[in-house]
């Protein structure tokens, strides 16, 4: 009996060692990408940033290429790497105005029928009106929100800052495109965007 148990333990250990290199290699892919006055990180896990570029202005938006490994929410970490100068339009400083374009590869194995973005100034806590962070909340008819993959969108303010794209479908191994404007009238050094792909309920 002890001999069988020992064999099982050895097999489990060997199997674990075989899996370790793949897990470690995936973890090593995670890193920070600099674009404009910010650095973008996939350190919270669940997805990988493949590229980042742009300065964050209207004519040169921040462009993020990412791969989502599941249909669970993932969190993009954004850090300021240059000085803060509110409302500076050069793209050289953290101005509180950042135009973004996100390309999200669906590597979850499941179709997405909705996709939500949520801003958080403090990780895990809703963004309230007082923090100044939003998806262009001051604009009643936003002109900077679009997706060729989803026909409609809605914004939710208080106690959250959420942007939900609906009426579309992104199959596995297809890439969804999203465009939006992030405004932060009291710019901080670090904030987060939670990305939540939604799958069919049936």
C-alpha cells in the first residue's frame, strides 16, 4: 500500500514539474509597456499585452493590443511615467485626457456578446464622481466611443464609471476593437481599467 502511494506521489511530482515550464514561460511574458506619458501593465493576470503605442491625444491615441486568456474580468494597470500637467495637449505629460483604442484578441474559447470597461482609481473599489475619473462624463453625447464589433454602448456613472458595449459578437480567436476617451480631472499616478467580456447566458 505504501509502495503504491509513493508511486502516485512521485508521478504527481513529475507531472507538476512537467507543467512548471509552461506556466513560468507564460508568466515571464507579462511586462510593462510604455506609451506616451504612461506605462501599461498586465501584472494582475488573465491577459497579456502584446503591444502599446501612441501618445494619448485625439490624433494619436494610445493603442493597446492584448490577448484575453479567459472570459473572466481582467485588470489593466496604468501608471504615470512622466510629470502631471493637467489639460496639456502635447501628449508629453499626464494631462487627465487620454484617447484610447483597444484591440482585444478573444483567446477564451468562448464567444463574447458584450464587453464592459470599468475605471477604478483604487483597485477593487468603484470610481465615484469625486475622483474626477470617468469615460468622458461631462459629454452628454460622446463622440469618442465606438466599436465596429458592437452596435450600441451605454455608460453608467455613480457609484461606478462603466462603459458597456452591446449588440455584437466576437468569436474565439477573433479580435474586438474599442475606442473611448478617459478623462481624469484630478490626475493620479496610478489607476486601473477592469475589462469584462460577457458570454452568452445559455
